[in-house]
C-alpha cells in the first residue's frame, strides 16, 4: 500500500510540475531578454530612420540614444553579476567601478 501511495504522490507532483511549465513566469533572465529585445528594436529603427531621412533626423538620434542606453545598462548589470560572482576580489571591483563611471560620464558628455 505504501508503494502505491508513494507512486500516486509522485505522479501528482509530476503533474503539478508539468502544469507549472506552461505558465509564464518572469525571472531575471527573461526580463533582461525582453529589455535586450527592445534595445535592438530601437537600434534597428534608428538605422532605418537614418536611411530614410538621409542621416538628418532627430527622431533617429533619439532611437539611437535609447538603444545605446539600454545596451549600456544591460552590459553594466551583467558585468555586475559577473564581478559579484568573483567574491570580494578588489581588482575586479575597482575595474568595474572605473569602467562604469567612464561610460556614464562620457555618454552624458556626448549627448
């Protein structure tokens, strides 16, 4: 009897797992993927508008800037998680901070 009971409980757990797989669950990776998708869309639109308006378009520049910001933010987030996985290694942290500050300052100065 115990074996039948264990088998039925296992079957119920497997059925519950299968039903959960069909549901949409947002996690960190899926959110990053969505943001990356939006970023490449902005860059593609920017390139199209540059072609259509013969390199003279404020709208194209706006989409380009949004795409760049999204790309920079994604890179900064992913680099942070990589540096964090290295533990408390001071050289990696210092390099990360220098790189991020450089990107932010130079991007703001070139807008």
